[in-house]
């Protein structure tokens, strides 16, 4: 059968062209044309369709979602209780973060529980996948694999094997033969995801699509992929470090405020359920160290924030941030200098969240400020044996602003003996409330000097 020729659509204005142009003839934008397979024209007039009677929402029968649990508690929780049959989950993350390991473990557990599974890899050979599976616990070796990059073959195999759960690692490596673009191009990724979605919905297959993230941290391929799937999970952390966090950015079947913490070990990923205890236990009592009462989804998490301030020979001096946003560090340094009398001036400033954890929330500002101030002055923050805990957003005028869930953060700090934590005004019981950054500094650092219960060491 002769196929209709493909069409090139502008992703900015929707203009269609029969062939690819560098510049859209409709709106004049560059590099916006994306190749799409033209659907065969439907036979018969549109009016042949029968009207359907809409149902009142109150009368809709909501079937209880039967979830497939992966037996990885942290993953199940982030998913909202397990995988939903017929749903598509996109798992994004940088190369080497552990996406293949996590999905192999999940499939292994499902296979061990008697579920039909399939691992499709366009990235590694079956032998490479086996090498990984040999390191993993459970029934990882029981999972059938298909090392294939041709989309048609993958779809045909899925239709024949009818797995209940399938992993496609990765969506960027599959190739639809009817599109001319290279595998991983916008048009290809969209086509691959779209065809898999249709099959998954029709056959009730739960699909985990693995996707790479770009250097900027966005999921590679078009944003449209995020609209297509039911759930978008992001696996983050630093490759060289052991801790990784899994977050839901979108979830049609659960909340997006959940996060899971994992540790990469010799035998695969291990769930870290007592992450706060680990991080507090590892926290140092030295100048430049404070504990941040952060929120990981709906769970409070105590992490150590460290800073080092050292004389620089460079102009401009270095500002290195690991685990927090660099722009946020610049803002905190500016406010520290302008409103709290702690100028980093020409010194190099390094800030690090211990364990390779990433905290992307404004509540981290105060911890960064206190760590930098403590490092710059060479004094230990807090007065007692225990590290000092804090949280709060810093405003441009030097005020401390409240952040979400102060009560949960304070309760977590208290649980590990770090009460009272320094927090914005109105935080409630268990907090040393500070309306401004200056007041918070006084509570954390001036207190330590005055009482002198901890000897001040040079950073
Ligand atoms: P991988 O899952 O292949 O990452 P991704 O699919 O996201 O690219 O694994 C990444 C790293 O994890 C790899 O460098 C080796 C390491 N690793 C372990 O440390 N322990 C293990 O048990 C396994 C399977 C991998
Ligand atoms: Mg991989």
C-alpha cells in the first residue's frame, strides 16, 4: 500500500510544509519544523459518527485502580501506590544515574511476583543487560529482554508477548522507519512515544519509558512527551555520589509532592528510609556546617549544608554551588554582604549539600547564608554538641520569609535533637524565630562566640 508522504509541521505556528526547511515559511522562525507521519485520510464523511450521550460526573463509575506494586517501596510511593495498568511513566535522569538499574530491579520484582514483564533496550545488548541483572537482588535474571531499536519490531513483540509491565530503555534510541529523522530527534521521539502509548492503552500494558535529560536538566525530546504520558519521574543526584532522589514532576494517579531517596551500592539501588538520621549523623561540627530542615516532597529531610570561604587569586572569584542553585547562592551572598555585614568580597565561595542531595527550594537560603557566614568568620554555628538546624527563604531586603510546612520541618529537627531550629517568624513551637537574616545570624553565630562553648576553629 502506498503511504501518504510525511508532513513537516512548525512547532511554533503549526504551519505545514511538504518538505523540511530551515526556516518556517509561516512564521519565519528557524529550526521549528518537525517531521510527522501523515495519518491516512479517513474514509466516509465525518457526519457518519454517532453522537454519544455524555454522563453526569456523579454517575460515572470510577473503577478502583488495580496497582502493580514494584516492591520497591520508595518507587511505589512516588508513583502513588504502584504502576497503573495501561499507563505510561516517563523516567528521566542524567546518564549513569541509575535509570536502567531502577527499572531492571522493578521488573525483576514484578517477574518474581509472577507478572509478565518485558525489558526492551535500544541502548545495551542483551549480554550487557544480563551483566547488570547479575548484580541485582531478586528475580532480575527472570526478566525477558529484547535488544532492539526498530519501533515496528518492538510494537509487534509487545502485541505478541502481551506483558503486563514493559520497560523501554530508552525512548530516544527507538526508530520509526517511516520517519526520515535520526533516532532521538523531536519528530522520532514523539512518534515513538505516541505509537507505544496507543498500544499500551489498547492492551493494558504499564510502560516505563526511560528518557535522557539534557545538560540543562530538561527531559530531552519535546516537552510534548511530558503531555503524552501519565506520569513523569525525575531521577536526580550526582553520578559520583551515592545518594539519589526520585521525584514525580507529574502524576495523573497520585501526588507530585512525593520523593524517594536511594543509595547506589554494589548490589543495585538501596532505599534510604532514614535519610535524616544518616545525614545528621554524618554532619560535622566545624565552621561552615549547618543542617537544613528541607522538604523532599511531603517528607521532611535533614541535610547538611557546607560552605568554604577562602582567599582567591581569581577575578572574579569562584562561586561554586553543588546541590543548590547557583543564582540562589549569588543572591544569598549579596544579601549577606548588604544587610548582614558578612561580605565574601574577593574570596572564593564553595557551597555543598552533603551526600550529593539536591535541594531546589527557597527554604534552603538560610542554611546557605549561615554556612557561609560561619565559614567566613571561622566559628562553629550553634552552641551545643549538636549541629544547628534551620530553614527559611531570604528576601532581597534581608528579611526572612516563611516557607511551606514549618511544623513538619521543626518536628523532624526535634526528632533528631536539633530543636530549637532557627526559622522565620511565625514558624511556631520548637523554633528560634528570626524576622531577619541579621537576627538569624545573631542567634546562630554570635551566640556561639559569646558563649564560647565551642572553640572557634579556622576554616
Ligand atoms: P545505570 O542504571 O546503567 O544508569 P543509567 O541507566 O541511568 O545510565 O547505572 C549507573 C551506574 O551505577 C553505573 O555506572 C554502575 C553503577 N552501579 C552500581 O554501582 N551498582 C550496581 O549494582 C549497578 C547495577 C550499577
Ligand atoms: Mg541506562
